[in-house]
C-alpha cells in the first residue's frame, strides 16, 4: 500500500513538473492575457457587487516606453539585469533590518512568477512554488521577456493591469509615449496600487516619484536596461 502511494505521488510530481515546464515554455512566446490574480480580483468584485471589468491591454516590449521599463527597475529591483531571480543582499537586509513593517525583497522575476502562475498569499507552499517558477522563468525566458511580462500584468490601479491599460486610463495616451516623470509616477504606486493613485497622486506618491526619477538618472538612464 505504501509503495503504491509513493508511486502515485511520484507520478503526480512528474506530471506537475512536466506541465509547469510546458506552461512556462508556451508563455515565453504568447501574450499573457489573463492571470490567476486577475480572475481573483474579478471574482471579488462580483462578490462585492462592484464593476467586474478588467482593464488590460497587452503590448509587446518594443511598444512600451523604455522610461517605464527603467522606472520599474529603479523602483522595484535595481539589480534586475544582474541577478538570477533572487537578490540575496536585499533578502538579507529585509530579514535583518529592524522596522515596524517588514519591507519586501521580491525581485521583478519573483513578482512575475507570483502574478502569472500563482495566487497571492503568504503560505510556505506558495512561497516555495514562487521560488520554483522564478527559477524556471529565469532559465527559460530572457530578462527582456520577464520585464515585458511584468509591465503587462502588474496591478497598477483598481482592476487595471499592465502599463498600457494604466497609461490609457490615467494619462489618455499609449505607454509608448510616456515621459520619464509619468513613468516614475506609475512605478511609485506599485507597492500598493489600490491605496495609491496615478491619477490623483498623494504627497507620498509625488515624493516617491521624484525619488524614482533621481534613481533612474543615477543608474545612467535607458542604457542601464539596453542589454537585457
């Protein structure tokens, strides 16, 4: 009986690995039109009797202003061009720093793994799967593809996902035409796009926008991400 259970468990594990690898391979080439998190937001909106429309408009990397790409790297993950999915220095700092509210240390790669393949939560199972999918996308995708997917699926406002949808809703223009300051404001709300607004920025968002602009300049501008 024990041997049979072990055999079944092994088959399930092999099936999971096979499906997950094929899934990641497929999404190396196809647009990510929907994610589990988008579906959960739609379901929650339905439960609360709110508008369930998802604002999401996939655009390839070449149709997105490099200022936006640079802004999210400067804001969220400055070592993105250099690391292999995990920024261990930031993880160490997040663990050892004494702060009232623990800061996040997730890289852009980890956020893509979470947003595209998993649900949101803090369980050890989800964190383990996040690490697994982070390794997979770093092995199978290149950095430009990871950043392209991030820019297209990250939550940037209520029921608003991706920089193109956010740009059209809040700036009334395509993401390809965003200025550095406009891009930095989008990046400034990413820690909590429901609490913070692109359209009606608080004093914190305006301050953070200025900080991101300075960080973008300090990194050397668009050439910092030119060779992803």
